[in-house]
């Protein structure tokens, strides 16, 4: 049972039912024999034409037309034989007219039928030849009305089965049912021939009256509950019920035909009042106002299309677009648009499109109005008036349109440069608390929400919620994910444009934060480098001076230490030294440091002199600082009497071995403490070098491997 009642199957079943009814209408229409003559209005006259298009008479509305055959004789005025004639008068007179149509059907189908046209019956006598009809003989209005009823009827059922508990969907389905009844009965009317039975015409006319009223009153009731419920639910059904009652009254002829058209006008005017009340009730609800704007614009657009279709032919000098089928497009615009509003489909985009549709429709109406004024006011010909009206609209309307769009859309979009500057300012705010405050202030400046609060969920990208009422921003700027609600102080919804802006902002923030992180990491690395330089260079020189007794040498050490400090502060100039210079200076410096501590040094010169190879600053710094730190550890911890240094230059690296005869690493001595060894490992690691420490013969051995080519 659940499968049978599924929405998809219900919609398909209803579609099959509509197809069956449409087929029945078509079969009924083609089974009415064509008698070969038709009557159509032309100005103030009525033209009688044969099936081949030949005009056989031009009659006045009150001219009597007589049809006779073996089945009898029938007389009526030419006006009564028009396809869209509607009988008026008392209920008895209307019933009598339909009975006469039954008699006309019998006479027209009789043998030897003929028609006498004009006030003088003997002047024009034509033999009629009833014959079967084909599908091609049905007018285009028939097919358009059948398509209109099918599409809008199916649309109403689809919305209803998808949202069965929604009063808006229920009343929308009621109004769609009215369109379905009016369209299918109108198709049957347009398919009729002179041989159509009177009872069939009366039933079709009654259904058309009921459907038309149901259509108008259903829309009125829909606006009374969409987007807010203005009356109790039971009261919403009062308008459709009155519409059905009014249709029955019109069908029975209990009221003049003018009352029927008045009954269609009253719900239309009342709908405008209801929309105004809804707008007042929804002044603090942007989602509700978006629905109202969209519903009002689609109804306005549909009405404008219908009016334009009726007004354009006489204004532009084109053939008439008249016919019941021409209402298909306007009604589809109205009901298709209202269906989207009820389903709240991409409400944030519908709100933006409502403004665009409204402005575009106003432009089309402005063009028609200008054309009408030029034709009627100045008496210009159609082509000249159209050209001038296009020129006027182009020069007056389009600038006004641009101004109106800026007024509706609000402030212009933020430029990428301004957005980047704002994101950078927030990301580089030093204090985390101030950074969070700056981020919130930026969101308020861009979107002006009524509410801005933290969210437990943190999406990776900005997301809309509640049909555009809210926007979730991902966590950034040391702030958690935030929910922004009611854009522009509650006057607007978030839409695709705001999501794109928010996504662009988040992307810029992440780039700026990554840049800030890299900057902070660079600052920290530079601090660590300065700390290592101070420890390895300045500290080594000052430590040496502590063991000196010669004041002159102490001063020399201090001067060198100050020189090292200046070098650290200026972060070096990038000046390069050759390998042979570096090793000569380092050998002399090591000898001086050990001599002041009464430690013997054995550093034989290499058999082959060092190459005059220019060393990168990083290589030079790592080499000198690492070697100095090794000698400093000997001075501080080894309690050695002698140190042996050997250096070997290889094609791509330099190997230095430093061995002492100190205490090594016995249990009572302990490993060297402090930052020195860690700094050596870090320095050499950054340039691809290695550091190893192992027990030597009666002391400790340290091996350094330094690449001679800096890594890229």
C-alpha cells in the first residue's frame, strides 16, 4: 500500500487520468460532423465562410440564418452562431437556447441540409455536406488549452503530494484544479461544430464557469495563507466554496453574465489587499517578504504578458493573438512561479530574480505605453512609432533601470582589492582577541546581520541555511564558526552572490593567515638563529677571555665579540669567504683559545692546501659555529690537556675530527649539557651536514661533516 501511495505513483496516476480525459475531449470533438460553414466576427460584422476559406456572406449580427434539411428547419441570428456566443436572459431562456442547439444539431446532420444566408434568404443558398473530422481540423487553441490544463493540473497535484500538510499547497492545488476545469472545458468549446449537442455545451459552459471562479478564489485564499496565515484554516476554504457556488449560479443562469466577470475581478482586487496585509505582517521576516515579492512579481508578469498579448496587435499593427489558447504562457508563468514560492525552492535566488523580472516587465510595459502614446497621441504610423518608442526607452528607461537596480540591490559589490586589504588587516592583527573582534566587525560591515553568534558546526566553506535566512562562516581568525542571520538588518536574504563573496573572503583570510604563519615562523627561526650565533660565537669568545690573564688579549676578545654581535644584528651582509681563508682563521682562533687554557693543540697542516672555494654564507656560518662549539665544550667539560684536530677535504664535503684526552663520558662526568650540541645538530642538519660523538682513546671524539655546496 505504501508503494501505491508514494508521491511519484500518485503523480503518474493523475497524469494518466488527465491524458484519458483529454483523449475523451478530442474524440468528442472529432465526432461532431463538420457542416462546411463557419461564422466569425470581423469588425462590426459577421463573416460566413466555407471550409475552403471562401467568404460567402458578410452579415449583420441580427441577420437571420436558416438551416434546413430532411430533419427539419432551424433559424437563428448570425450572432447566435458565433463559436464563443454565450446565451443570456432568464434561466428559462438559457435552457431554451441550449434545447434549440440540440435541434440545430439534428437539422445540420440531416440529409440535404442547406443554409440560407442574409436578410433575403433566396439570394444565397448553399448545400451543406456533413463529413467526419480529423485531428488536424481541431484549432490550435484546442491543443493549447489541453496542454495548459494538463501542465498546470499536474503541477498542482505534484505540489500537493509533496507537501500535503501545507495549506498553501492545498489551496494552490485547488486553484490549479480550477485552471484544469476551465482549460479542458474551453478546449471542448473550441472543438465544437454547429452540430454540437446543446446539453454537452451547457455542461461544458457550467464547468468553465466553476473552474474560472475556482481558479481566482483559490489564488486569493492561497495569498491569505502564504507566507503567513492571516485567517483560521477553515476560513481559507470559504473563498473557493463561494467561487464554486458563483460558478453554479452562472451556469444555471440565475445571475446575469456580467456578474460572472465581476466575480472574477473581485478576487483579483482582493488579492492585492491581501498581499499588502501580508507585506505589513512580514516586515521583520526577510524570507516571508522574499516569497511575497516573488508571488507578486509572477502574478504581475503573467497579467502583463496577457495584457501585452492583447494590446500589441492593435498597437504594432500585427495580426491578432486572440483566442483562449493565448492564456497558456501567462498562466504557466503565474502558476509555475507560485509553485516555486510554495516549495521555497532556492528562495534566496528567487528573491533576487523577482527584482530582475519586475524591472524587465516594467521595461516591456514602458515600451508598449510609449508606442501607444505615439500612435494615439501624435497619430504616427506603427513602424515609426515603434522606432521612436524604442529610442525613448533606451535613453530614459535604461538609465532609470540602472538607478533602480542599485537602489534595490543595495551597496555595490566589494572590490577584490578592498576585500584583500580587509582580510589582510584582520589576519595580521597581533592580539588574538583583537583579531576576533576585527573579524566580527568585518562581517558586520559586509553583511549587516541582525544576529551574529557562534556555531557548533564548522563547515569548510560558507553555507546558507534556512532558505537564505542564515549564513554559516567557517572558523578563521582565531574565531569559531559563526552564524549570520537576517542580512541587511532583516531586509534581505543571503543569496548566491553573498555565498560567493563569503567564499572569496574565507579564501583570502586563509591565504593571509598562512602568510602570517610563515612570517611568524620566519621571525621565530631568525630569533633562534640569532640565539645560536650569540651562544656559539659571542659566548665562545667571552668564555676564552675568562681564562686569559693578559688584559690586552681580553680586550681583543671583547672587540671580536662586539664584532660578532654587530654581525648578528645586521644578519650578515652575505659576504663570501674562501675555504682556505676560513680554515686558516679557524685554526688560528682555535690555537689561541686552547693556549689561554693551557691545552696543547695538534692540528697539522694538510698535505694538499685547501681549495680557494667560495663558501656560501650558510656553509661558512655552520662550519665556524659548529667547530667553535666543539672547542667550547672541550674547554668547559673535558678537563683535557691536549686536543688533536684533523681536517680532510673531499670533492663535495669537508670532514673535521676533534679528539681530546679529557674525561670523556664516564659515569661520574656526565654528558655535556646546554644548547651547544643541539645547536650544532640543527645547524648542520639545515645544510645537509652530520654530527657524531663517540668515545676516543682516553677522551671524546667529535666528527663533523660539512657539505661544500649549499642546498637549494
